[in-house]
């Protein structure tokens, strides 16, 4: 595979770097470099800045207001933003529900929702997982019963990321009970201000409020908010999840973390850690080549399918492995955190600077091998659809 960049590609890379140097919101950059949490307004400012540049629709076709970038440009965008330590773009709108809307939605839905997603006027969250229906998503129980020109939704969703900030949620609901659990599922778009919706926080092991439970009690959703055909939601869900898994690999962010880790480990004179860092660098290089191959397929008219599960598995394993080595490098100082100079703290930490957030990141990244479909499920997908076993 030829990975040499053309003159145009290098000019595009320079344009990315210029934006990152001059237009990346400084207050967001400073917080990210310090390992501090971003506020809702910080995230809005960041996405609005990208929208002003015309880059929010980085993965969209031009006909819907997207960039129409080539596979190489997508690769450079993700890599440069990851290396710069930028927060990942919130995927729920631009990378998840938007492709479903412009692929399966009607013209009115495209006109209504896509411009606001591009301008980041709406913050979306995802209503898939339920208590008892996570990896086995097809067993979901939240119901939507048609009543005139509305659906009446009752049920609950869990692990709903940043639902406390969201304006809209896209939901998988059961509109019909059939013998096959993948059938009778529909895809609804719901305004989070609708009466009957309650959001309750779930505080994770690192002490953060990132995920939530969302409860629906007789929530009235207009019929026109149904995407595609009733009962075809499982098809749309699989399409969406393939896009989500493709973006989870985060090669650029792992490269940045690796560079930081090299600096830390280089001062410790620890051959065991040196070996682990070298192995991690090899794994990231292999992941990068895999991503480039899949991007090339996309550029030639393909769609992210079962192969994206490979990126999801290896990408998240690498992310977790990096946080583990950071904790090892911090040694006993990692046990002093969180709460002593870590995220959200004004305390002055003792010990090495990198230790302040090492344990929090380690704990937080336990989720990566679960969300987007657990890695165990991804291995089943690869076995069936890639290996044909």
C-alpha cells in the first residue's frame, strides 16, 4: 500500500496544523493540556469553531453540506487532531445519527436536522443500551405504541453518555413484538425537553458524571420523528454502530499518549517499561496501517462493516494498555489520586506531574472495551462476517 502523501495532501495537513495553532480555542486547548474536565460551554465553543471552518461534516458527503474529504484527508484530520490533544468530536450527532438521517431519513428530516448538526446547534445523545440489554441490544424492551399522530414511549435507557447536556436523543424502541427479537424495532428522534423524560446521573468509578440513566414515562413523540420504516430500526442500528466503531480507534490520540509516555519512561531507567512502550509503538503502527486500508475501501465506495470491529478491538486495547503503563510509571504516586491534584482539584500534587491524572484515566478507560459493543461481541462479528467461521 502506497502511503506517500501528494503535494495536495501535504498542503491540507499544513492547513490543519495552521488551524490548530491559531484557531483551536485557547481555553479548550489549555484545559486539555492540563488534563482538566471541559464544561458544556467549552465543548460548544470547540465544535462551533470547527463548524465556522466548515469541518464539522468531516465524514459527510458534499451534497448534505459535508467536506467530501478523501480517505487520506480523513486520516490526516483524525491523526493531526489526535496528536494535538484535541477533544474527540462528539460522535452522537455528526458521526452517528446524521449518517442514519441522510441515508434513511426523508427530505423533511434532512432539512430539519442536518443543518443544526453541522452548526452544532443541537447536542445529541444515544438511547440504545438498557438495563439487561447492552451487548444483547436486540433484547431491548422500551416500547413505542402508536396513538394517532404520536408514539407513546415508555421504558428506560442506561449508560447514556452526556445526556445531561443533550438537546435530542435518538432511540431504539420496540414498536412490535415478534418471534425474532431483531424485528419490530424502530428508530425515533426525541426532543429531550419532551414531558415525561427524566435524566438521572450515574457516577463512574473515577468519580465523574459522564453517563446517565434516562427514563421515559408516557413520552409523546410525533410520528414524523420516525426515521425510515417502522420495524426496520435494527438495520439502521447496525449501520450506525459500524460508523461508531470505525471512529473509536483514535490512532492520533494514542500516538500523542505514546509520545508523552516515552518522555516519562525515559527518565525511569526501567527496562521492563521500556519493552512495554516498544511493544505499544509496534501495535499502534499496525493499527494505523489497518485504519489506512479501511479508509481506502471507504474512498472507493465501501462502507464501514464488520472490518471496523478490528479497529474497535485493537484501538481500545491499545488505549487501555497505554493508561496501564502510565499507572505503572507513576508507581505509588498513582494511589494518591483522584482527589489530590487530579481532575477538578485545586490541590497542588506531590510527586511527578503525570501521576496526577494517571489513575483517573486508567479507571475511565475501562469503558472503551465495552461501549460501541463489547470487544467480546466484536470478536463474534469478526468470526462470522470476516473469517466465515
